[in-house]
C-alpha cells in the first residue's frame, strides 16, 4: 500500500500540471482542448493506480517491454495506453499484440511499411502519429520537416492498416527558448497543413516545455518527471 504522503504529492503534482495546462490553453482559445498523457517510466504501478484514482486515464511508455508489463499488471483498470518511444523492428509483433490506444512514434516510412505488413497479416489496424524531427537533431528519430507532409500522405495511401491521427515531435534540446519555440511552430505548421487529410492530434511538449508547446498549438502533452517527482 502506498503511504498517504506519496498519494498527496502525486495528486498535488497532477493538479498543478492541469492548472498550468489550463492557463496555457486559454491563451490559444477557451475551446482549445489538451490531452495529458502521463509517462510512467519514472514511476511504478502503485503511482499509476493513485493517478487513476484521481482521474488520470491516459498513460504512456517508451519501451514495448515496459508497456507490456504495465498493461498486464494493471489490466483491471480501464486505461488508455500510448507507446511513445522508438520501435525496433523486432518488437513490432509484440506491440501489435498489445493493441495500444495510440502509437505516437511512427518515425519513418520504412517502419510504417513493416508495421502495415504485420498488421495486415493479423487483420488489425493501429492508430499512429507521424513523428517529425522538427528540431533537426541527429540524436532524435523522426522524419524531416520538409518531407513530413509527403510522407504522411504516402503512408495514408500505401498503408491501409495504419490510421494516421496526426503528428508528434520533441522540442529542440537546447536552453534557448526561442529555438524550442521554433521547433514547435514548425511541427504545428505541418499539422495545420495535414488537417484536411484528417490530422486531429498535434502531440508536442514534455515536462520542461509543455506550456510553451501548448501556446504553439499542441493538443496532447506527454509528462513524466513533473508528475512523478
């Protein structure tokens, strides 16, 4: 059992983040809705249960193995699970088995083709976001900004088992807020251009930059350490 102090701390952290999201989203519009996905890699299952008790429903993991463990151990709770880390090709079948609510890190046409093929064999579909490397950083996965629009459409045309729901990106890994903002604006511009192709989700923003991301148009934020610290 979890001690009362830990539960209280988690509840306070979540309340603070929800408040911050509210403040940021109304700078865009009072109709701008933002979904919060709590990223559990800094945490344990007891903490996830506590967050569920106070109303959090969407959780994300960066590794398929971790996702499987969490989904199995918490299967009695009606949670939404998001996969948001780089997917190795040898883990594709496992991810398909797990049937996540959303696979946020579809980071190449090659991965899309492999995933589509394996899904077709199992007669399944999967909701995905195209990951864009808007910051153009070597260390990050994702398609290049200038290719994102075409790749998105190509996946829609050639991968019928993938239901593309929008785009995802990670803010530039720098101190300079202007550069981080530019990377978010770049992603949001691509998202806007894809709305006519059915894009509904613009997933940007993590623990250190989610408020800025929302002000740049993000409607889904992925927060770990700020909740679970």
